[in-house]
């Protein structure tokens, strides 16, 4: 049973616009969330994380929002660039911090 | 500073053969992880090692064994490979999950 879900397999946005990638989770014990970017034939690259004590974290063009009551997080990329085209994974871990659960990924295409 | 390295990059096995996937890090992190990635399934944790000398099962441990040889190295062994183990295998280190480049395994 998938504990972390990314319900949109793909997303296309125009260059310069905002990309919003969504992630839902079912386990209320999750308290640490991460986003990764993955290019073909490479390992995932860490982008940004958020702890459950916060509801927002920013790093440059990337912002992650966490809505604990809805068990939902989102990644905003502003402005989107063609180099952002990749598969994005969200991941979550609980109080042990040892097991990580990943979503199935969303393929983002930024159109020049 | 290579970060996280994995060997081999690609391997073809016949059903029943054994092999060991190697992972090494120069980041001095305690925790190391093995994942497999399959189409439509995301990444699933096979085994992890919270520190040198300890290992624990993840979501999908069946058919695999691991060894945390020292702080730097964490290996994944398939004793008798099956076609269902065809996948891309990633090693990660640290609770921030820094990943290696992956090993593509095809079991015929």
C-alpha cells in the first residue's frame, strides 16, 4: 500500500511560469519530507526538505509547502526553466528517521 | 570527492546466478540505504544501515542480503537472482538521502 502518492504522472508548463508538483501521504507519523529531482540514467538529486514543525521552506526558486491536516505537500518552482525538466519524487520518513517512503514521481516538462 | 559511488553500472545475470552490488561513500555519514526503482513504483527501500555494524530490513528485503563492511561501504547481495529482481538499484547515504548513480540489473 503506497504511503506516499504523487497522483500526477506528468506536468507541462511554459518557461517562466510556476510549476506546482503535489504529493499526498497517509501516515500521520511522517515528520520529515523531501523532494528530489531525477534525470534519466542518473541518481536522484536532493532538492529541498521540510520538517513537520514548519509549513514552508524556501531555497531559491524552490519552495515546499506542508499542510499537515490535509497530509499534503507541494513543491513550487518559480520561475520554471527548461533545465528543470526531469522527474520529481517526494519522500517522507517518520520518527525513526531511518525508513524513507517515496512517491512514484511526476515528470515535469518545461516548454521553452 | 566522489560522494557516493556504485559498481557495477550495468549487469546482466541469468536466473539463479549470484552477484554483489557495491556502494561506497566518502561523505563520512553513518546511515546508508539500498533502494530499487521499478516503473510506476517509485523507489522502494530494500535494506538500510543506520550505523556501522547494523542493518535492518526495509519494504522489500526478500531475495537480498546486505553487509555493512565498514563506515564507507554497504553491499547488496543477490544469492539467486530472479527475473523479478530486474531493476535499477540505488544506494543512498545520510538522512538527507544523497544518491549514487545507480546500477542497472537485468536478470534473464
